C-alpha cells in the first residue's frame, strides 16, 4: 500500500479520477437507461464550496475529517465529502422539471460512486468506499431547478 496522510492529496486524487472518467461513465449510463434522459458532463470540480456555481453540473470535493493513526501498522482514515450540484430547466412529456432534476442528480451520483467505490484509486488513496448519500430539497427560482447531494466517502491511506 502506498499513500499519503494528507487528506487534500486524497481529494486531488479523487478529482483526477473523476475528471478522467466521468464523461464516459455518464455516456455509458445514458445508454444503459435508454430513456432519452441525457446527463450533462461536469462543468467544474471544486476544492471548496462556492457562492455560485457556473454551468449545469458542479462537483465539490473536500476533506471533512481525518483519524490520525499513531501506529505504523494501521492505515489513516480520511472522510471526504463530495457534493454534486445539478441545475437545469428540463422537463419532458414523461417527467416534470423537479422529477427530471432528481433523476439527473441520482444518476450523476451513481457515476461518481461507480468511479470511486473501489480499491487502489491512486498513490494517495489506498481504498475508497462510499459511506452514504444524502440529497437536499429541490431549489427553484421559477425557471431553473437545483438539487444537491452530499456523498460521504471513507478513504484509507498508508
């Protein structure tokens, strides 16, 4: 096992993995569902929450806590929060705007989970496992809908 004990290194590795694999993963999900809902690619990856987010899909990756291990035989645990923010105004003959934004959010979260929920993510991440996903209420300004999900990951480093 190789890694660093710096939780920001874990976040940087996660962003690298997401940035390199997200477009193809979202395309694969579009194909597998086959229901005409097309997922937008991620517009930006952030290392801290922003006051306003550009584009339709933004991902924030931040360390939330760490457990320092005082033994060389044990791995350190970093808790990494990934917030997925999806904005849009789409509706269809089948789905209302609020239903559409919810579907798009959960499918985007699925893509994140499938890319990260595995072992040996990078040199800075030995193992990465999802702990939970919490979705927020839908926000609307009359023309746009926004929904967020917070994903908590356990990241093991040594």
